[in-house]
C-alpha cells in the first residue's frame, strides 16, 4: 500500500468518475431554474417548485437508497462491471430525458434511471482508493471526492451555457454522452487488491449484523440528518438568488461557487484529517455546515453575503463527505468497505427523499410573498443535529475521552 504506481491511476480514474457523477447531480439547480422559468417546455409551465425539485430528489435518493444492493453487486461482480453498467444506465437516463414529453417522464429518466446508474458507479469509485492507500488514505479519498465539487464548479456554468446555446434537449444528450464515455472509460481502469481465500465463493450472504452495532447506528443517524438538509442549498440557492433580484446566470455562478468551495474543502481537509483525527473532523464539518445555514444564509440579503455562505457551506459540507469513507474504513476495514458503505449510505437516500420535497412545501406555503426562512431553519437544524450524533460516536469510540485524537 501507498507505494504502487497504479494506485495513482486508480485515484485519477475515480476522480473523473466523481467529477461526472456528482457534477451532474449537483448542477440540477440549473435545470430546476430552467424548468421553473417561462422558457420551459409547455408541460412544465405552472409546475410547483416542489414538483420540479422532485426530479433531482429522485436522482439523489436512488443514488444512495440502493447503496446496500449496488455495493453488494460491486463486491460480487467487480468494480469494473458495476461502473461500466452504471455509466450505460446514466447515459440512457439523461438521453431519454431529452425526449421527455411529460413531468412523469422526467421523474423516470432524469430522476430514477439516472439515480440507479449513479448508485452503481459512485460506491466503487469511493471505495477503490482505500485498497491502494493506508497511510495516506484520507488524502487519496479526499482527492477523489473533491471531483464532486470540481464537477459542480465546471458543469454548473457549462450546463447554463449549453442550455442557452443548444437548448435543453441537446444539453441533456451531451451530458448523457459524457457519462457514457467518461465514466465508462474510467471504470475500465478500476481493480482492487483484496485477495479471495481459495475455495471462497462469491455467493456469501450479506452480513446485516453490523446494523446492530453502535458505530453503524450512530453513523446512520448522522448521515440521515445530514442528508435532510445537505442538498437543499444545491437545489435552491440558484432560485434563491433569482428571487432576490439576481440574474439566472448569477444563480448558476452561485452553484458554481458552492461546488468550488466543496472542491477545496474535500481536497484540503483530506490533508488535515489524518493529523487531527477523522471523527473529530467529521464533527467539525457537520457542526459548521449547519450553523452556516442558520446564521449566514438566513440573513443573506445581498450577493456578498450569499457568496460568503456558499464558500463556507461548500467548504465544510464537502469535507463531511470526504471524511466519511475514511471513518468507515477505519472501523470496518477495506475488505467489505463497499458493502458497508452502501448500507450506511442507504440512510442518505431516505434523507434526500424527505428533505427536498419538505423544503419545497415549506417554500410553497409562504406564497405569494416567497420567503426561504422555513427552508433555512429546516436545513440548518437537521445538519446541526447530525453533529451531535458524530460527537456521540467519538465519545463511544474513545471510551469517554472525547478530546483525544481519533
């Protein structure tokens, strides 16, 4: 570990996968702004915000909700098979969405199908580097997951530009081809270092006993609470900016800044985490993310304050998801990392399924004088509460010595 040159190939390949997968999902705010505008398809006109948000919610929900099954599939079929299959499904979903003639068709193609494909792709990408690095595991995984932030930073403005230049239909088709070629090609490079015991078959029953263990329960609660509020800024920040007098292009830039800060957080915190403790860093990221929503977004009446919020929130929320895989690997080891990660991330799917629709309803009840305060309180409170679950994990794992490194 930490010495093979192929480990760096793995990191680059997984980085590209994360760049495309989550860059695509995190730029849904740009699509939402278009789908909610007067330029949208006739069948989308006068559609409620929470109904439009459900498209992106379904994608992120299925990405994580199917984690237990896709993680097990990746362990049994192999990382390459899982990623290539997922790339094909993602491409088919986005290209299919370009031909959609109803909101339900968008739910299926840009929501469910895209999410199913993403689920098959992201778990091998976040798990594979742990097979090749031990001492610098947090840094390796941090580099990979920062692809999510960079993907949003790049694909947000690019998506906005493509919609303006070539229209919504060809924008979806181009992103579909990007998923098919970019993710599929990178997936062909993946391989693990876990050696099977002679005579061991791949048809080993899934071990659900870990679901009774304290670390699993605590991380599940933390992930669920985090996911309730995590995607709300990504989905609503662009719309928030437009509703506060900014242009659609400025709203897309806000999404880009949010993802860019997430990129920096995922990368830089990977270098710090191994020194200050992985659970310690997880706690700080969860707490600061929640407080930034409650204390900054709630009073963001100008573009400058909104930009400050996007930077702070993006930095810390990105760090949260870059640290979690390292925490899981520390507790459960790399041999079943993909399966355990999939089980744990299933709680994120439930959080996404509830969080964005609830926020859409909270926004809708303030009409005709649209006010985001209820959305802000819901998002910020849930993420702040998740930090308490992480704190308990730290307390339990250190046997009450919560101030120690870990």
